[in-house]
C-alpha cells in the first residue's frame, strides 16, 4: 500500500480518540448505553472538528458484532469494512456532488432494503447544506419516518442554510473549535508514534495556524515533516507556512513605541525579502496587539492568550509601555489596513504607509488620534515635576520699576473717574442685594441646600479646574468647553454649546471624578448636571451688584495688565508649555489667565 496521509492514518477510531468534543461524545455514548438512538442526527461545526469521524464511529458502535456498544472492537469484519469505507450498510454521500432531486429519489428507493451485515443502515450526508431545496423536500418524508433500521447523519458547516423543516426532524450536535492545548496534545501523541521530535514552539505555531481544526493541524504537521524530516522546529513551521516569527512582532511593537519610522520601514523590507505574505504579516500584528490589549485589561488571561509562558512574560513587559487608548488606535489602523490590502495592487506601499501612521501618531487627525496624544501628554506630565522657569520668578528691578511707574500713572487716571468704594453706603449695598434675581425669581446669592451660593462656587471654580487638570488632563480639556451656569438645589449646572455633544458626554462619564474634586475643594457634596445651551432653564441673570464689582475689578485688572505682559513671555518659556507645543505642533496665540 502506498503512503497514507497522517490525518487519514490517525483518524479517530473510537469515542476515546475524539478530542475537544466531550459533550457530543458523552451524549452519544449515553444514547447507545440507554438504547435511545434517534433516527436522524445533525452534526454541525467548523471544518476539521470531527463531524464525519464521529458519524463513522457511531456507525461502528451500532453495527459492531459485539454491539451496539460504546467501545467498538475495531477488529470484526463489520468494523474493518466501515474503517475502510467498503461497508454496504454505511453509505457516505457527498451532498456537494449529489445535490439534486434525482439522487435523493434514488436514496429513497435504497432505504427500503434491510441491512445485510450489521444492525443498522447508516446514511452519512456530508456538506448537507449543499442539497437543493427540491432535494430537501424530497427527503423530508423519509427523514421524518424512516424504517426502524435506518439512521441518517447530516454533517454541515452551515446549519443556517438548512430548511427549518429539516432541522426540526434532527437531533442537533454542535462541534466546537478545538483549543490549542487539545491540538498540541494530539500532535505530540502522533509525533511519538511516528518517532518525530516536535518542539513546543513549533507545536504552538501549528495549532494556532490550524484555527481550531484538528485535521488542518495534522495536515500541516505532515507537510512540515516532509520539509524538515524528523526534527520539527519553529523555523521549519514558519518556512513552510510563511509565518512571521513572534520575535519580529515584538521588535515591530518596540519600534512603534519608540516612534522610529526608519527602523519600521527597514523591518518591513526585511519581512518582504524573506518572502513573507504581507497580509499574513498584518494579520499576525493585529493578533499580537490583541494579545497586548487582553494582557493589559484582563487580570486572568488563561485561555485567552494562546502563547508559551516565556512569550506571555514578554507581553506583560511590552503592554506596560502602551496605554489602552494607544492599543485601540493601533488596532484600528491595522484593521483598516488589512481591509485595504485585500483589494489593493500595491500592498507594499500600503503597508509602509500604515507603518508611518503607527509610528507617527501626530499625523493622525482622527478623534482617536487626538485623544491618544492627550493621554501621552498626561502620562508625560505625571512623570515630571514641572516648575516655573527661574526667570519667571526673578523679574529684574529695572522691569519692576518700569511697571510700577506705569501703574501709578493709571491710578491717577482711575482716581478721577471711579468713585472710591468707601463712598458706597452699606444701605445702598443692601438695596442692591435685594434686586439680585435669577430668571426663575430666585436670588443668585441665595444659599442652596448645600449651604453654598453660586457666587462662592464660581469664585472657587478655577481652583477646581486646576485640581482636575492635575488629576486628569483629558477631563479638564472636556470640562473647559462648558460654562458654569447655575446651582439648583444640590445640582451644579454646567452648560455646553449644542455642537459640543462629545465634550458633554465625556464630562457625564467622568461625573463622579468631578463631583469628588468639588467635594474636596468646597467641603460640600454637589451633583454635576450638564445641559445644552438651548435646553438650559437654569441660567443666572447678572445683577447690578455683580456688574458693579466687575467694574471695580476692571480697575484692578488694568493695574495688573502691564505686569502680566512681562510674565507672558516667561510663561511661554515654561517646560510644560513647550512640551504641549511640541506634541501638537502648535504656536501660542494668546496667554489666558484663569
């Protein structure tokens, strides 16, 4: 006899040989043991998971000379004929090539004949979803009420393509993809029997490439043995399948983290020159980033990441260098790249463009890219102690003298036009206080349930924003797009323009953080409520007292303005400001004092 492929040679011959389908095996064994054999079964699941093999084992168990039994002997004439596909009582039909109504009519005629060698006549219809609608309809009556000695077993990868009337007449068994460990165990067993040495890394690579199919895994092993002989290593598997080694993937991620564009392009060139498939490389890179994301976000990764322990430790180290936002952005770019590669005639150029996007986040103008850069800035701030530049604190005496003279000139002008605050009687102040009202008739200075007035909160608001900026810079950025509007009971109302929905939603998600900062700064518990400007019924009307105070503050502000101009130049030189300008490639248009 000529050479027999490994997947045929080591095809399961008993229920004990079936890997990874415990529920299916136990149910069938109990059905045989309890004499509860159904007249029709539907085996469905991905390719290479054991559907047809299980059907033949069931046929052997029912027709064995010692049966029905859950452990067919495999030695009797009936078992041998079923094993060799020569039994006239076990008929395997390929529905892909026998899909018409004529073939089904012929089957219906043959069903009338009794089994000649065993107890049952078993019809195994493979790829059952390929039958035509007319063929299914012709089979319905026979499938519903077959002779007591006939059993139908339908196997398919697409159960949804079968007619509901067919599904309702069968007992359905779903075969799942096999785990990497189940496949590795079976590969190791076969290699021991074939006197082949298989390294653990090679076993993992084969099992992962098989994507849950045992038949595919054994076929790959057979192919690699033909290439490398009786010593199968990771390099041999990579050479045969065109896989990208894990070391290359780890190197590419390090390049992306360090933002080395030139090194990334060189590594792509190396991968292409080695004959690796570009689409396979991108797919492997996506899977690698997925593993990093799982490693970062999940406390228990057992069963989620199918890699050796040594590589999982490397994943832990690499995941620490990337934030969740960065990982999501990188995966999005790669998924888009994978889609474009499938319909492109210039895959190399697309891949190189993708690598540039991955290594240069500043050119990404999408919302995800901007948020990613904000996160990077936040992490950078946490890692440094930013202090004002020395010359910001040490203004020269000459500059102080010059500013002081200008302030004196302003004071002389203001003294002539602005009445002294002492001239305003307390009685007038009390009268003004009575006139302060909001749109709904409440006083703006009225103390709410928390014991705080809106004016007090507004005075402290800049301190609250600064505290939030130090704690979560992204939340601060979103919050500054809104305006402190009013206080209603224990609700602090923050108003957003109608085109600031994204900022409003982000503030809503961080409400607990903001409320915690408010409680820490004000000593009172307030709830943050965000509203759009067009729906805001809580606005506070500016009162005469506030306008008067504002007018008086203008005098003070004018005195400080010249000194601020001197400080502005020092602020621009601040290290933090320089980092922001560098990250966003921006320029200072205005220095705003909180």
